[in-house]
C-alpha cells in the first residue's frame, strides 16, 4: 500500500481528477441479426452473472432463430457490464477473452473504457465500490421493479488517477480476487466430492420398500401465501422463492423447519435434480416453491432432503418454456423406506460434510467470506481519492 501512496504523492499530490464515466468510454455496438445465418453465440442474460464472484456462471447458446428480444449487445474482452434492472443486486463483471464478440442482454449497461484513460480492471473494481452503489441507489427508478437508465450510469463521476497509479491499485486488488478464485475452485472441488459421497451413501438396496413422496410429507401448498413484490415491506424475515432467499420482509407465515422444492420456473438443474432449499425459523415463501415437512415418523426430513437432491425429476416436470412440477406429480415421486436408524446415520454424515462446503461460519466458506470482506475494505479504501481542484 505504501508504494501506492508514494505514487500518488509523486504523480498527483494535489488530488485526482473526477470525470463522468461516459466521457471515458468507447461506443459499443448492437448485433444486426438479419445479417447473420446460423452462427452461434453465447448469451449473457441477467441471471448469467454470479452476484458473489462477479463472473459469468452460465451462458445460453443462441442463434438468430432463437435469440431473445433483449439479446442485442456485442461485448468485447475488457468490457465491464453492469446490470441496470434491479441494479442493487450487483450483477456486474469484467468480460474475459473467451466471451469476446458474444452477446449481452440490453438489461446490462456495457462500459467499454478508453484504455489510455481508464484501465478495464480499474473500472471493474470501481463499479463495485460502496460509493458507486450509493449513487445507484439514489438514482434508480421504480418501486416494484427498480432500474437505472444507461445514461444515468454514465453520469457517475469516477476518479481517474494516472495510469501508473491505476496499475498499482489493480495489481493489489487483483491479488485479492485471484485468492478468492482459488478458494472458489477448492470449494467447488469439495462440492463435487460431496456429491460423489452422497450418491454412494444414498445408493438404495434393492430389497427396500418404496412409497410416494405424498405419503411421506405434508405439503403446505394450499396455505394462502399472497404477497406481491410491490407489497413487500423490508424486515428481518427471509422471503424465499424457488431459488432461495430473494428478500427480507417484516412478516412471516412459517415458523419451524421445512424442505422447499421449486414448483415453477426454477424447478430442476441441468442434470435433472430438483431445486431444493432448507428453511428454518420464521420466514415467508412465495407460490413458486412447495413447502414440505414430514407426515410420517418413519422418515427423517434431512434424509429426504439429501435423497431428493440426487434424483432426476425430469419425468415429473410439465410445461416447456415455463417448467412446473405440480403437487400431483410431486406426490408421485417414489422415496425409499429404509430403516429410520439408517436414515438418521446417513443424514448425520451428509450434514457434517455439508457444513464443510456450505456453512458460512466455518471451513472454506468462512475463509472465503473473510477474504471477500478484506477485499471490499481495501477496494473502497484504495479507490477513495481527494478530488483535484479544477
């Protein structure tokens, strides 16, 4: 850090110029689909960017014939894209070389820096600062579906220190993000190990009885759960959808321990296994997830959670563009009636392994969370500058 201070003292002792982001950008372009034949592109939509790692987690392959209407923007290596729809979800990332020339949703603001003025990695780190998100929060529009126009994003005034200073700040901050990436890779390897281990433990003997899931669990689907996005009031209770916690609200309708299973929209993963969540305490669940608890004392709910996470439910899913697993089909899924002693033992062993890969209070997840906090602290500190007098 002292070298950065020395550079600042040498190169900009009177402070740093702040300029509007738009003045530091090159013009990006849109694709003309009518000029393309069967070329395939990877498409980055609003769910493709991971909100934690700020990397591209998945990208659908599209062509002219199936491209969504929002698949318009051509992206280049070194671009920074920032999600302008529900912007406080913090979906932003730096485009790597393997996505050069691919397509991004118009739900992103594409920021292509003039590299002789603003380094791409410097812009990437600046877009994550508390200062930038204070600006975004103050300027987003709409209550139920907030958004911020590209033109407003580009009016944000960003510090522009000399390139030597930018390079040194990037070098330091990139070390933090590289360590995070290494920890993420190790954690992903542990998760794959957990999946292998769980499949071994959950290999069911051929001589066991099977019963429909509907007889093993009680389903709370008929409990009225009306709360629209516009009616949510911020609070302390988790608000679950099919994909997990979406918000925190001031009311709850469930109090206890429940297994949640995606009902529509996010129903199954790429390998056919169901989207599951575990909820305990006081919380709210919207109508996109089944809420289940044990109805038969012969079953351990955690065992069912682990078991269901290994099976392919594709044959129980209906619908095309809007997949759904209705209560009738859910009830038909067969589950094994192994002894309660075996269930308890398997659940305990898998829970212990689950802590290693998912518990934020211990192990790799805790170390990763600590490193992220450390990065955020130094990022906000290093990107805070005294503004030079004009």
